C-alpha cells in the first residue's frame, strides 16, 4: 500500500481529488476494497464481453484478461 509520507502532501492530494473529482479518501478506500473483493467477477465479466456483438474485439485484451484471471486463480491478486 503506497501512501504519501508527508501528511501535508497527503492532505493536499485528497483536497484536490475531492474538489475536482468529488472523490474522498473514504470513498476511494471503499472502492478499492470492492474491486479487490470482486476482482475475479469483474475481470470475468469483461472477458465474456470481449468479441461479442456490439463490443470491440481485441485479441490482446482477451489475452490480458485471461492472464489476469489465471493469476487471480493462483491467489496472487484479487479476492
């Protein structure tokens, strides 16, 4: 987990994010936790959507999504 070490820098970064993008540290933490917990489902859904009617078809995207699923199934990433 990377965080700004200087508290003033950290506070300033979150102030900018909050002002311009309406993202608070709590919301970012919550979303990070959600993505980690649902990683396999999210990647699987994206993989199933590749090369389907009405969606783009990029073989390199399918390969990368499959690689992510393989790595996640080994327990190295995701939840």
